[in-house]
């Protein structure tokens, strides 16, 4: 990992709103903290440290990795639930290029059904439905980058 890769990683973490991210590779340990008095957050993945790298305070802070929580949609129908991305990464509708998509518009989904995967730093995170209902809308194209808290799906609860 060269200095350019580290700088890109810092920008990536700053945009995500994470307070702290630790990364471990074969011979490199990196901790990136945002804000002046960052408290460590539990994250999934590998953890090591080289030296903390401070990111400017102008970056708003948010939870690094949170479970996908249903949110009320801003759409006209108040009964619709929006599933948002718990992490920053790349959105995939299927587990592999030769596999079928997890869900289609109109499908009935149950609490715990996998809706998609989001790849973040070579880790594939399954995003599960937090409600049972019917999938009304898919808001992100396959293989597109997603931001933390970005709406992904709209579900009409049953």
C-alpha cells in the first residue's frame, strides 16, 4: 500500500462519516480517526494499527457500521419503509455474476431475507430486510457505489 492508496482511503473514510476505521493487511496496520475526540467504534473486518491519521473536523461524524434499519419513506405513502445502506461501498443485487438477483420489484420479502450485498474493502456484507412486506422499488443500480445512509429499497409492510 503506497501513500496515494492511504490518502484515498482517508478520503473514503471521511466521506463515509465514520469516526474511526482500522485496517489490517499483511504488513500494514492503519487506524483512521475523524474528529478531535473520537471514541473507538466496533467495526467488522480486520483490525490493526500503524499510527492514527487525523482527518479534518469539517467531516460530519456518524456510526461506522450500523445495522440496516427501516426508515420511514419521504414519499407520499407514509406506510412505505425505506431500507438504507448501513455502510459505504459497492451495491450488488446478486451474490455472484452467474447467480440470480436476490429480489425483484413485486417480490414478497420476510424479515431477515437478504436484499443485496455491499462490498466494502473486499468484504461482502449482506443487507437483510428488517420488515416483512412487498418490495415496491429498488433505488440503486447494480454495481453502483453507495453512501452511508443512502436509500436502497422501498418496502410496503404487510
